C-alpha cells in the first residue's frame, strides 16, 4: 500500500512539473517550523475569530497568497505540519524541499485536509483545526489517538 502511495505521489509530482503551462508559477516556499504548543494555545485563545464551516472545520489564513486558488479536483502541492491540540507534533514536511502532492477531494485523504486547503491561494499559509468527524474519527491513526482534534499549518505551493 505504501509503495502504491509513493508511486501515485511521484506520478502526481511529474504531472505537476510536466504541465508547466497549467501550473501556477508562484515560487515554491518552504515554511518556517511550527511550535505546536504555541500554535495550540494561540488557536484556543482566538477560537471565536476563526472561520467555521458548516462541517465544523475551523481555519484562519495567516498569509493570503497571491497565486491561483486551490479547488476541489485540482492537483495541489503543499508543505504542512500536523499537531495535536495537546501541542504534540505528529507529522511535518515544512522543512522539506519536497511538497506533498495530492488531488483535492481525493478519498485517500481525511476530509478535513481537503476541505481545509480548498479556497487557499498559492503562496498562502492557513491554520486548520480539524474535528474528529473530519479527521481520524474514533479509531485514530498511528500517533493520533481516537477522537482527536488535529491542527494543520499548511503552505500552498502550487496547483493545477
């Protein structure tokens, strides 16, 4: 399964690179590292000012990009950091030269991640609070316990 995911990701990267005419050309940005504990406290303090969607997802744009808008069905490349609300980081590629490439709305992703990037502009940074119903639900996954609310900081790098 992991090898199929790597092959699909590699194919998506090649597709993004090969489609130069369709690809937003805003220079890729590698985000600054995230302090998950500080982020969790900051989001808790500012919760009333976060945008809340009908599904219960919450977000705020830290930086609004100037590039193309990420939309459902588009191929997107992002850098991200994933944290638990306790302040523990469970995943990160912000300091990597290789963005995570995926199709927005793909059923292989948790719903909250796709919903969280939808509407971002390339070059932007968004903080997304994903409730368990849009994340890993009661079962959890790896270091993410069941019924966990998770927080992602996402930098939009490219879209097609």
